[in-house]
């Protein structure tokens, strides 16, 4: 089987990571991507690895589970994390990237790899094994129907993206630079007075949303909840969420509320409104978000959008390495498996490719175990025992705890991270 060609379907984060890892191990890969012939409503670019929501890969600190996951992936030679590091933009303690530069660089690496053949066509049926299906949460049409037949129907939730504004259209006299708790000055901050906040709040909850099929009772992923939905939970909810002022004092005083803008490109010309995922109509976004101090005349380069995400009931179908229990040479990877987030998606492609490469050599797949972040995600999606399986970001909560009790959370997470990185280093030579 070592000479077999592997089909990878989808050139998003998981698909590109999987294709690269297989190719680096000398395995010929046929990578199928429907763009540019066909795009989903959420996609704008022809490039691979397009980041359709935020440009942030979240925290880069080891005491945060996603920071640990990135550290593990760096040890394992992740393409996605390497390119993210190369194209990073200032974002305090987070890893954020120049969105277009990141996608362009990944596309260049994939297209120029001698072991990867790119096919610009849509796949409408599950490919024969060996294969990795990484078509993402926006999978639809005939392929979605085929995938649904595996389990009697796929599951879904609604996801949303935040708008992006141009820097030269902001009123910088009302905006100040700072990162929360004095960790640099990478964010632009728009402070609200009490009166400004409540005027904004009233306009937001009354604003008109875009029509969405079956949106009357949506399943919304908490981490990407539309800001207008969050606001309707209570008039002060936003002040404990995306408009939290704590740690953003200016002139020795804490504003009533603060909206943050994060740099979206390497030149600092584009900024996204942090936490403002939305399903408001475009005109309403301009009107309501224009009430944010400093954004009165903002030019919206991209409006926020909402879309339906599909995912598998993975505990019924997949093993810890994302392979089908009924067909170990057929893998799924990315958000369609129930991992949530850019880094988590790429990590599943990395784990799936490492496992498939081992199987093609007639060897047992590597089990990173739930003592590592990358392994814990695979064990979560394959081993969840509850009746309502939902997508999950990586957290220390899905990792095996320590045998000894450590009261300090920071110290406890530090020890878990130290143990995880030791395990990954020990397994490196077997990957």
C-alpha cells in the first residue's frame, strides 16, 4: 500500500495540512478543491486555506489549551502553524495573521509540492480509500447527502463572521491603542460612555437580521454567537463579553464599555471588529456598528455573514485518529468532524495524515492520547458519550488531569502542558 495515491478532498486548513504531511512522507496526493469554479456563500478568495471568520488563531500562551496545541503542532512540523508564524500580525498574546498573505503562502507551498497534484473540481461522492475528506463545515449538495447516509443524517449549527473596516476611515481621535492588562498596544480600542452604550444596545437588539432558513430556532456555536443574539440575553451581557472594559483603562479610568479592533493584514490597513460576528443585514451593520465611537464614518471592506455549518455525529463513526471505524483507510478531518476552530481543524488534518501514512506502511497508527491537546481532540470527537454531541474547541477540560492536586490554575495548566510536550517529543520519531 505504500505506493497508493491518496485523495484529499478540500483545500482548507485540514485538507492542506493533511496533503502536505502525506506529501512530505513521500506519498503521492491528489488534492481536490472546488474553488474557483464554485464557492460557498462564506468564501471570497480563490486561495487555499481561506480564513472566512476571524484572522486570529487565538492565544499563543502555553497556559491556554490552544496555545499548547500550537506548540505541539510546531513540534510535529505543521504547515499551517509555520505559515501562520511567518505571516503573523500584532495581536498581543494571540497569534493573528495577515489573512490574504497567509492563504497565498499556503497555496504557493501546496501547488509547488512535487508530490501533490491539485485538481480544480468538485467532488460529489465520498472517494474510494485511501482518502481524507476535509470539505469543511460548509459541505453541501450531493457530497453532503452521501455523508449523511453514513449515519442517517449529519448534524448542524450556525456560525458567523465579523465585519472588517478600513483603518483610514476611522476617527482615530476617539480611539486608543492598548492590549488588555497592559500586554502591549496591538489593538485599537473604541470606548463607550454609559449613554453611548445603551443607545448602541437598543439599536442593536432592534436591528433587522438577514433571513436564514430555519433560523427561528437556531443551534448557534457559543464561540461564534452573533453579537445581536448575545445582546438579547440581557442589557449588560455585552459588557461581560466582546465589549468588556476590564484591563483597558485609559487616562487612569475604565470606560463603561470598549469595542476592540484587531489588525487583519500585515500593513495595518484592515481591522476586524473583535467578537462582532453578526447576521444583521448589511445596511443595518453600517448603521448600528457606525454607532461605535470612532466608527461613525467607517468603510466596511467586508460585512459580517452567517452560515450553516454541518458536522458528523463522529462518536458513532470515527476512531481516535479520525478514521472510519468501518473503513480504516477512509478519514474525515476538519470542522466536519466536530472539532471547532482554525487550529483544531488543522490539527485534525495533521493527526489524520500521520495515522494514514502509518497505515499505508502496514503499521499501527500513533495514539497521542488525551494527555496531549492534539490527541484529546481526537478522543473527544470519537469517544463523547453524551446524547447531544456538539463541536468543541480544545480545552484543558478534555485532557487527562494530573495525578497530584495543584491548586493554582496557571501552575496546573503549565504542568499539563509540560507533560503534553514531553509526550509529543517522545512520539516525534514514530510519526
